[in-house]
C-alpha cells in the first residue's frame, strides 16, 4: 500500500502514519524525521538543512528529491510506504511522479488532512516526541503512561525546537504558500482524498481503515 499524506504540520499525519504503518507493516517515511536524524549525525545533508529547519523554512527541492529517491530504493519500501511531509512543493510532486512512473510504481492513496489553525497550534505546542523511536505523544491529548518516557521503548520524550509558537506560525505560512500548489496538483489528477484532521486520532483511523477496506486493502 503506497500512501502520500499532505497537510500542514500538526494536522495529525504523524499519528495516523504510526497507526497505519503498524497495522500494514510498511515504513513511515517522514522527511522531517530523516532530516532531524541527519542533523543529529552531523551528515552533510543534516548540516545543509539545519538553518532552514530552525527558521521553519523549506529545505531546497534538489536536496529533498535526492533524500526521498534514495529512501524509496531501500528494500523495505517494496511492501509499500507512507510518505509524510513530502512532496511539499509542486517541483517535488512532479519529480516524485516522474521517478515513480519510471519504475511503474503507482501511489494508491493521497490524503489531505484539513485542520483549523487553533487546533494546529494547540497540537504542536503540546507535542512530545521520543528521542529514540520518534513515537509521537501530546502532553494533554495523548500523554505517555510514564511522564517523560516513551510507552514503546522507554526513550526520553522531547519537544522539537521548532514547535514554538513563532516558528509554528512561520511553518504554517510557508506551508500554505508552497504546498497549496501540491494540493492542486493532486486535485487536478483526481487523486486527492480530503479527511478531517480535527477528529480524534481513533476516529480518523477508523475512517481511513474504511477507505482501505473499500479498496480491498
Ligand atoms: P516536519 O517534521 O515535516 O514538520 O519538517 C520539519 C522541517 O524539515 C520543515 O520545517 C522543513 O524545514 C524541513 N522539511 C521536511 N520535509 C521537507 C520537504 N519535503 N521539503 C522541504 N523541507 C522539508
């Protein structure tokens, strides 16, 4: 099952990706996670991405296209994948489509998570992430069983430095400016399925499952 998740930061894409990937045993390819890992390991890509990420701006397309092309060539992607956070510009969408077409790979679902700004700010400012396995929590909506520790691997939870109110607002503006054309690109191809990102995680997961079942996945 090959899926693309579109939608602003804080729309619930990461949480749904976690649930679906577990159920279908496919990798969750979050370009934000890949870049944060690269930054932690001080690789060339990580260092190149650093200044953009700190300001909530987009990392250049050629860097991102290369990162995703390489990731999709890894063997675990043969079963399927969820692309989360990519494509984020029309150029990325076109390049992705060209790369997949060359390999005769078809995307099964493109979901757009519609969410209100208030919800996004509330979600992102309370978001906590496991340093070890990147599982996502929320200090009010989805707290871990033990405070500050991941339920899955006991790793320490942290708050992303770009999850502060000023950077969140910038990321939203950047998102709307750069990613609106991506939404239109898939809309014009009649591939876009809009879902309500304001729903509780379990409720939205049920809706997504229903869509998969209807298509016999
Ligand atoms: P995210 O975890 O998806 O919110 O991404 C965190 C940051 O990584 C973004 O604010 C961008 O600086 C960068 N980033 C992630 N994915 C992309 C992408 N597809 N294109 C450009 N920049 C990206």
